[in-house]
C-alpha cells in the first residue's frame, strides 16, 4: 500500500507544491529474523529475510553469545535469506574468528549460494547442504 503526500518547497512568498508518492520500504516484508533452537547438541540459528548493514548486528550478537556459551556446533541456517551484503559476510567471518570450526553454514538459499561462490567464502567457512549434515558432518569432510 502506498500513500500520497504534498511537499511544500520554495519561499513563503512563492511556495511550490509537489505531490510525492511514498512507497513502503521494499524490504519491509523481508525483515531480518533469527530463530534460535537447540538440535542434537547444536545451536541452530535460522536466519531469514534481508541482511544488511542496518540490521545484521543481532546475528553478530548471537554468534558472540554462542562463543561465550556451551561447546558444540553453531549452525547458521541460511535457507530463508533473500539478500545479504558485505556487512553480513564480515559478521560471518568474525563469527569464524570467535567460534573456529564450531561455526557452520547450512542450506544456503540460491542468493547465498551465489554470494558464497563468488566470494569463495566456502574456503573460509564450512558450508553444508543441510542443517542435519552441519550438525553431524560426514566423516570424510
């Protein structure tokens, strides 16, 4: 839904009125969400929506908290991520510094698969096809 507003510009002696249509934020329906859960001894952070410099801080905080908490895998489920920017990549790399091999990425969405591939992020972070594999990786990995 959009709305129309009138904007006054110019001087008080010669006002100029413009009609401007204000649209909702394109990502309003894709707001970032993190749903944590425990699964077979692992902390799974199911992340969804658009991740960018304006809203990715809670993911960084969740990774910091996980580093200070219990041992065990920390799996970031990326299956519902529709967008991520370089700030998100930086947060994930900082998470790798904090958590080491405990941090695992799982089920990347098509967008995240492209981003991971283009940046070669899979050379720095383990990426698994499913959350289940990330929790209990195959022995040959």
